[in-house]
C-alpha cells in the first residue's frame, strides 16, 4: 500500500529506528528489507544513519526501491547548517539523496524564513526528493505553506488510536501532504486495549496489527513502528492481508478520547487541541 504525495509513492508502512544502534541496527534494517519493508525512518539525532546506510547498501533491494527519511535537529536549522547537515547525512547514509528530509522539531530561535529556503535548496540540488517537517502544529504548517510558499510533503507527528490528530490530518489533506505517524503503537500501550484485542481476535491479528492497520487505512497516513525484534518486525508488516470495516474503524476511533500524548517535551510547540 502506497501513499501518493507530491508525485512520489511512499510505502504506508515503514520501520522506525530510534534507539537501534550499532550492529543491532544493521541486522534489523537488513532483516526488514529482506522481509519486504521499503521505508526506513532515521534521523541525525538517532546516531544510526551509518548503520541504516550500510544495511541498505548491502541489501539485494535496489536503493531506488527504498524510501529513506532522515531529519535535522533544531540546533542545526540555520541556513548553512542545514546544507552541511544534509551533506553529512548523505555521507553517513552512503547515498546521493534521501527520499524525505524533515525538520525534526521546530526551532524556538531560528525562523522558518531561514530554514525552509535551505531545505528548498537541498531539494533543488537533488539531495532530497521531498522535504517536510515533524512536530509542527497547524499554525506552523500554515506558516510554512501559506506564508513562505514552501511545498512541504509531510508532517511527522505522534499518532495512534489513543490520541486524535484530527486538526493536523485535516490540514495535511488540504495541503496535499501526508502524515507519518510516530509511536504508532503507543510504545506498546495499545496492547492492553480490550477493543483492539477483540477486533484483532476477529481477524486473527494482534492489537498492534489492528492499530497499524487503523492508521494506514486512513487517507494520507503512514506509520513507522520501531522494533529491534525480527518476529515483531514481521508481525508489524503483516497488516496488508486484512482490512477493518467502517464500524471497526469508528469503534477504534472512540479510543482517541483518551488523549494520550506520550512525547510531550519542552522542544514541542503548543499542540493543537483535539
Ligand atoms: N519525529 C519525531 O520526533 C519522532 C519521535 C518519536 C519517534 N519517532 C520515530 O517513530 C518510530 C516509532 O516510535 P517509537 O519507537 O517511539 O514507538 P512505537 O513504534 O510506538 O513503539 C516501539 C515499542 O514497541 C515495541 N513493539 C514494536 N512492535 C511491537 C509489537 N508488534 N508488539 C509488541 N510490542 C512491539 C518495541 O519493542 P521491541 O523493540 O522490543 O519490539 C518498542 O518498545 C521511532 O523509532 C522513530 O523512528 C519520531
């Protein structure tokens, strides 16, 4: 299943890699590519771009068939730093381009009017196919698109059945973008939910698989679960042989009233209210 965004096809399910380091990162990314993942999410801050690059480089899968996202940390969002960080990421990843380059978190001190032209420059140079943002609220998305006229393709935010992203999702769709859901199984908290387990039992699936399916069945939503375990990596990929009915989608959506935001750090903006 793919999402068409700004003329590019993005696999709806990717592998998150936060906290995967060293040989473990190489092994799990290699295993993921072998079993069919074609979308890998990394970031400069994760300290594993080299390992991701090594796994992709040595894989039998063509580089052109893998969608790689990386992200630039807020301290590095000044114009010249964006350009040098992007080049450094390409060296780490052992590739000529990334598929998607994101602003990892909005900066509190460097204005978007400085950062976004540098991202555009990276894209125009062919070093990033698409550019986007992460952890932006709708006002920041509007600033990027409407005030600065920048064609951002993605907002990567926390999203799972235990919280709503209705406002960001509406805006993403208005702008022809995609929403990539991080923490898509709420760090495992979805496993305790009776509704998800009951619906899973009806389909022969786990609560984690139901959560991932609920996400990617929504228009313009991708999900990037992280695991360091090969069996769970396969489990998370096995969500394309069933679908949720409208009634099941709606019942799962009732859990959003829980309003559980796991990553609420001072780096973040004032989040949109549900
Ligand atoms: N842009 C941002 O600011 C941002 C912030 C946070 C995360 N992210 C990205 O999003 C990715 C995913 O988020 P996340 O890692 O925080 O949370 P997550 O994917 O919701 O949860 C990961 C946790 O769930 C476990 N798990 C994975 N699959 C499972 C399954 N099928 N059944 C039971 N447990 C399972 C993993 O343990 P095991 O490893 O032991 O399986 C791990 O402890 C990150 O790796 C990163 O790439 C981006």
